[in-house]
C-alpha cells in the first residue's frame, strides 16, 4: 500500500511510525527518524540592462551551489556570480541547491541595448554673429556640448551661434 505523502513545513527531525496489519490481525511497527530540510529561497538578483559588448555580474544567493541556464553569454554556469555578456536580451534561470540537496529556482533578465550608427553634421564656417543648424541622427536621445551658444543641448537639430571657433560634441 502507498500511504499519503507527508509534508513538513518546518525543518527538523521527525519520528515517523508505520504500523502494518495483516489479514489475520497481526501487527508490526517500524519507527524511523526523518530529517526535513527547508527549500532554499533562491534569489537571482534584479533585472538589469547592458549595452551590447559589455557585461554585468549576476548575483545568486540563498543556496550553496548554483547552475545557470541558458549558458549563452555566461562566464560560468556553475557559480554564484557569473558575468553575463549576451548579444541579445536573455532571461537566465538559476537553480540553487543546498548541502542537503534541496533546490529552488529564480530568474533574472538581462536586457541588451543594441549598438547603433549615428550620423552628424560636418564642420561649417560662418561669419561672426551668424548661426548654423547642426544635426545628428540615428540615436534616440542626444546630448550636445559645450552648451554655450546652442539653442538646445538635447535636440537632434540645435541652432549654433558661437562667438568664437567652437567644436561641438554630440
């Protein structure tokens, strides 16, 4: 016969007993001590974002040994703190196991910002007091410097009216 499974919500040693009765009414008893261990609370860390070609260190906690999947872009798959350098956004799963063999999983996402090609205006010459329209394209946001004599430091097409020769960087 198969007795129902027993669930222990608290770690500890429990004494269990099996009493068997045969068809003639004879009984026999077996006693055994069972050790119950907690399932670990595994934490893979916070989701993160990296630029393509760079990496970030993942931080698993809550167990004594770890296995990461998928292996794509990881410096190691059986360590707590692999360096993740995926070429595309990836969701990693870590399985943490305790010394007693109990395990649990957690997941972390590494979003990858892809590189882009940016184009900008070439140098220009203007008369003192004049202005020239600068332009940049290919990115989502822009930051121009130096900010002096620019109509906007965040526009893709600011108007520049420098009083002296100036090199702008976007």
